[in-house]
C-alpha cells in the first residue's frame, strides 16, 4: 500500500529531477507528454520551454495543468509527485533570464545524477526548429501531492 510523502520529500524529488510528464487539456481532450523542467525553489515554480505548437496553444486557452515526476526502482519501490498549477507564458528580458536559469540548473542536475557534463541546452532537451523562437513558461504551483511505496 502506498503512503503520503511529506512536503520536504516531495520538494526533494522535484529538485533532484529534470524530466516530468505534463498534462493539459485541448478541446476537452486530455494530453500528457514528457518535458524537461527545472523546479525553482525561490519562486516555487516549474520552468520549461517549448516551440510554438499544440501544447502551447492549448495551455494559452486553458491554463490549468499538472506535472508528474516519478522515481521508480520497482513495482514495490517508487516515489511520485503530482504538481497541480497554472501555465504562465514569460516574455522579454524576464523570459531570457528564466531560460538561462533553466539551462544552468538542468545542466547541474544532469552532472550530479548522470556524471556527464552537457555543453548546451540542446544536449538535454528537444531541439527547437532553427528559425523558431522558444516559448519560455512557468507553472505556478497550486498544490503538491506526493506518494510513495517502499519495501
């Protein structure tokens, strides 16, 4: 049987990972897909970016989203965090600052977890089309729900 995670342990899982599953709604249909993210503890937000497309268009229309992050060792040993929040698109110098913050911190997490040292943002996240401008966004966290099952 699973049990609740405390807030401290939930935030630790958020901080120690960089890949999650983003859920959003488009035309009354739920979608979920993997994203690269960074949890910003100072602002208590999730940072990410994307190119223009279905996901961004849908989140502009319906800002309610959720993100799930998990650490799974086996069917009987796992921890999972569900974030419920609101999409916010960033623009201008604020967006550039947050993209830099995102890239630096994700590179640091990868270096610690995987003992590799990515050179650039394209090393660890989906490549943008060469002529596209990235859409930088954050998820303003409304609720954190953590669960675990340990042997």
